[in-house]
C-alpha cells in the first residue's frame, strides 16, 4: 500500500509540474530574466506550493505520526551553516544555468531530450560526490 501511495503522490506532483510548465527550462529561465522576457508564473507556482505546504503541515503534524511510517522525518537543525548555504548556492546556480531543478527534470525525462538526461546524470554525480565527501569527513 505504501508503494502505491508513494507512486500516486509522484504522479500528482509530476503532473502538476508538467501542467504548470515547470518541466520546460525556457519557462523557468524566463522567470529569472527580469530585464528581458520575464515570466512571473513560477512565482505563482511557488506561492501555491507554499500555501499547500503551510496548510498540510498544520493538518497532518498534529496527528503525531504518518499513515505509512512510524514517525515524521523532519529536519531538526535550525543552523544556517556553510554546508546549507553552499548547497543552496549550487542548487540555485544549476537551476539558473539549466532551467531544471530535480522536481522539473524528472517529469521531463519522458521527453528523451539529451539535456534532461545530462542534467539528471550531473545531479546524480553531485549526490554521489556529496555522499563521498560527507563520509570522508565523518572518518577524519
């Protein structure tokens, strides 16, 4: 049952991303182009996501535990450190250069465009490299 629910959530998320046009890197890059062909629609998508998340957290978290797990997995640290800022900067730079973020790139895999697959490969490589560096630091 958990796998089915996870799949359905992914389908709903991917459909929303595709319908909103966020799997189209040109649309995303136009949002960042405030002096040219600026397209504010991404702000509305983000605002809608924040509103749903705000309401969802208030409805779900008081229940104490999720339906398909023993506990909620939420961040516990409130520290803004170099790792957080660096990761956010790398994410933002990659998003600004390519027009893809992971949420938009995964639904775009179905287009079979080489740039989507290149982005996903680079993202996976970055995740592996981060894991490798993190493990090295733990051992040191």
